[in-house]
């Protein structure tokens, strides 16, 4: 099953190391600025997406009753232990 809107990962150690260094120093090794990941996107939509993602899990947890939360946790634990040989 494909993951949602994710790009294929590069498994090359050197490429990953270079990308990590470039991200850390804030520019490419050639001195050029890094590419903007939000280029071409609607800024209002990006802001709304970040806002909803940041509060979504906390809001869901607050809305659940202790009984329902316990049922979800039990179901997850059973699924984990079911996979063990």
C-alpha cells in the first residue's frame, strides 16, 4: 500500500549526509539558498494545514472518554501481540 503523498526515500548514505549538512547550515554546499519546500503552494492553505495538524491529536484525546480511550488502547495492544509468533 503506498504511503500518502510521500516521496520515495533515497537510501544512499552520501546523498543523505549531504542533505543533512545542507539543512544544518541552512544553504547548499555551493553557497546557494535551499529550495523553499512551500514554493508554489497557497500560504493560507499551508498555515491552515499546520494549525489543524498541531491541534488534531490533542483535540481528539480531549474529546474521548476514559472508557473509549481504554478500548482503543486495548485493541491496539491486542493487534501488537497478535503479530508475535
